[in-house]
């Protein structure tokens, strides 16, 4: 292949790459970079005073590095890793970097060596994976949360409940659960329509969520059944939260197509016992207490056992 053609082809590939590419020699002098690198890191024109116009070629990487450090979310570990890679030519690097503007970049770095193994420098590749990370986060949200209400879903609840059970057993900390079921919810759907019923379900989550601590989890278990997981909470604290939820639900009146829609809730509360062999023991007691609340007239909170 004609050498000139080869150089032109290499340059076209270099500039067409979706990666921002930076090449630095053994003395940390910038020998090459593409335009995508400048765009990804938003290197200002005032810093591009290399031997070639509007480039950093021929200058040390210090100026570029100072700009980069202003962009990354955690500059101290970023700089420490860069220095470590320069100090250890045998190391390669593959990681993700969070920027202050919300972007996420994927970084890959490897060394350049001559045919006889002499260290020539290092090449850095940067790719914007923000859209990929956002999609992953959205998929995780869908996998862990109820699509209608936004509450945690059944799988998420039981995963967390098992984790908190193990923690409570290990450290001897309290753990409580509230099991809830909306009263006569079928009548809401029959009298006002399923759209009205959906609004009741969404309102329950919307109004309950601000009552919870960060460690607590409100979940839709299925249909009109909900639960609250309360780590580090004894039975008195659990009863207090359950009663607040009951009062808010009882007092709520939704205006749906000119109709007043109301609903109450029955709640069973249980605390973890030393004799429990799994979280299922506590959950069953909370469930039985909820059915006891139904039998005792609904719109009430019952304590297990």
C-alpha cells in the first residue's frame, strides 16, 4: 500500500473514532490527539498552543491535565491513578469516570512499546457512555419498582427484607414490618372505574413516602396490598408510622371526574423475634395481624400476637 495513502487512511480512522484519543510519549509530551478528545474534555482554545495550530501537540500534558481535573467529579483519586499509570508502564487501565456535568466517560489506557520492548509512552482512550449508563439506570428502576405507583416492587421488597433480616440477626438490631391492604378496594373500581382505583394506589405511595426515613422501604406487593420495611425500628415506632399512614388514608378524598373517591386501610404490624428463623416468620405475623384488622372492622392497625 502506498505510504501516503496509509497515512491518510490512518488519520481518517483516527479522527472518525468515537473515542477521544490522547497519545503521550515517555516524557509526557503530547505527540498526538484527535478532535474528539478536545470535544469530550471541552479543552479551551487558550490551552491549545502546541507546535501545530489549535492542538496540544508538542506541549506537556500538564495543561490538559489541569483542565481535565476541573471536569472530573473526584479529582484526587483520578490524579493519583494517572500518576500511578505513568509510574508503572506495565499497568493498563479500564474504568469509568464521573464528570461534574453528569456525564460518564469510559477510560482505557495502555502503553506503547518499540519492537525491542522499550517504553515509548502511553495512549489514552475516552468514550462517552452517559446514554448507556442512563439506560442501565432506567432498566434497573423498571426492574425494582412498580410501574404504576413508583413504589418498590415485590421482588425488591423481599430482597431487601432478607438483607435486613440478616443484618438484624447479626447485630441484634430491631426490625419491623407493616403489612397493609386497602379496604373494599374492589368497590372503588366497581363504582368509580379502574382509573380512579389507580389514582388511589398512586396517592397512597405519594403521601406515604415523605413519612419514611431513608432506610425504610415502601413497596407494592400486589394489587391493593402494600408493605413497609422498617430497619432499626421496634414495635412502638412501627405502630406510630402505621397509624400515621392509616390516618392520612382515611382523611384523603380524591376528586376524580367530579366524584369524591375515598378509601381506608387495614394494617398489621410485626417486629422481628429472636426465635425467627427467617424473615418469612415476621412477614407471616404481620400478614395475620392485617387480616385481624380486617376482621375487627377494618380501618385500623393491629399488632401481631
